């Protein structure tokens, strides 16, 4: 028997959680790029993408093949001893834990602030003190700006500075966001971005790593092309001094990201508008509570996320009801410390992340979400929760 709550096809066309979207100008630019490439006039726009973010973040940046690749290389740069522990929020995507394991390190999962759903200063201090008392060697802290919500990264960095621990910002879900007026990705020792298909800027893949020095940037160039050194004397001799990875961004992704950069602020504004519309539509529903309230200026609202306060069963029924109405939703991430793949690793904290995961729901949030579609979502939610 199939126990998947979504195994039955919906009655109507699906309103997706996120839809790949770009403006007509982006489509036209990419068509021209592909035509010129087919005629042998390939233009690599990787440096254009890097230069844009270097200007925004005021630090060296290098484009890579994915957000996961950026996280992995950020850890590789630290040259940590095997067995060193990396503290990450438990309420996030599995890539954060996986890159730690790639490097022979140990993830330590930490509870989150119940309001922001992100790693907070209090939670971090408790985790650090507990692990240090246990004799652990902490290699780094990896805060995540979850669903577009900026965590208090400067507060976290201040805590880490007391212990001499580097901070790797995971900005994959919060591209273009700010915290207290400062661009996300500019405060950690390094910062990682994603241009996956469902992100605010979709490169159909691709990522970016921001670092502190040009020396680090140059070393990353070697790492992401299988450890190959730059060609010298005009001769294409392949010299590999170290092991590396195939983490270079594709020319297609770089061109697609570059074409969308002028629209980043407009898209974030549109995401926030969608969230505000949900809040107005749900105003009479006491059962729905938004992530970090309704007026957070530190939230890009990549996804419009809420909690169903009446509990897990109500959340699950809401997801199922909306699916039958042709509306895709998604529960928030299941905490990593509850995932079978990571059951043997340390968890620090209480039950905030678990409670959020049991009741959290993400609603359709595409930049091109039409008014009639959002009205349908709101109507279906109101009908389901008033029953």
C-alpha cells in the first residue's frame, strides 16, 4: 500500500511551490548567447558574475558548480584535522551535513531560535560550551539563513571570535538579503550561495563562494578544476599538484545568472509582496503563524513559511487538502538529527526545531505567481482551516 500522502494525482492543474521564472529580456539574451555559442563565438561570463558579487560583498568571489560545492570548498580551505566538529543548525537541508562528512569531519546539530527558525546566539553558546567541556575540537560554525530569513550572523561571529572559530555563512536560500543593513555573505569568514533551479536567481545550477583574500580565491581556482595549475608559457600542460574536484561553473549557468542580475531586487520585492498577500488573506486564521512575524526586514521570503499552531495532524491534513485542490505545498525541513543518515552524530538543544518541523508549511512562492493562483491558495487554506 502506498502511504505517500501525495500519491494520488490532484484533480486540477498544479500550482507549484516554485516555478522556474525569468523575464523576457533574459530569454532573449540567452537565445542570442546560445546562437553565438553554436557559431563558435562562446562568451564566458563567469568573471562578470564574480565581479558583480565582489562589488556587492566587498570581498573576493569565485563561481562554482553548485551551492554544495561552495560549502565543500569553504571547508576544504580550513585544512581541519579529521574528526573536528562543525556546528550547523539542525533545521536545514542535508547538503550542510554531507559536505562535513566529505571532509572526514563530524557534524554537530544545534537547535534553532523558535522565532527565526535559524541558529541564534544563545543556542550557539550552549552548544559550544557543551562540546568544549566534552573535549571536542570545533573547526567551524555554519549558520544558515533559512528560507530567506537572515540569522543574527554578526552576533554569531562575535561569539565565534571569542573562541577563534571561523564562520561559514550559508546564504543559499537568502540571496540578496541583508541583516541590519549589511549584505548577507559579507560577514562570515566565507559565504556560500546557490543558483539552483528553484532559487531567486536560477542558473539551473551553479553557486558562488565568497572568501577573505585573493590568495584564497587563486587556490580555489586550482581546487575546482581537479587541482590543475594554470597553464604557463602559452602551453596547455596539465599539471596537478593536489587532488581537486570538478566544481567549475558551466558557461551556460554563468551566462544565465549574469542575465538575471539586474532583476534581483525586483524579484525579492515580489517575494515579499507574495508573503504580505498571504498574511492579509490569513488574517482571520489564528491557526497560522508566519516565520519571524509579518514585518521582518531581514527576510527575503524566498518561500512563504508558516506554522499550523493546532499541531502536526492539522498541518498534514492541510498539505493533503491543498494537493487535492491542485496546490503544491511542502512541510519545512525535517531536522537533520532525526534523519537516519546522521543518527550517530551529536545534537545540542531542546525541541524548537522538532516542533517547527512538525507544524511548518511552505506555500507557493514563485515570482510569477498570478493573483488568481494566490487567491485560490488562500481560499483553499481558509476553507480547510475553518472546517
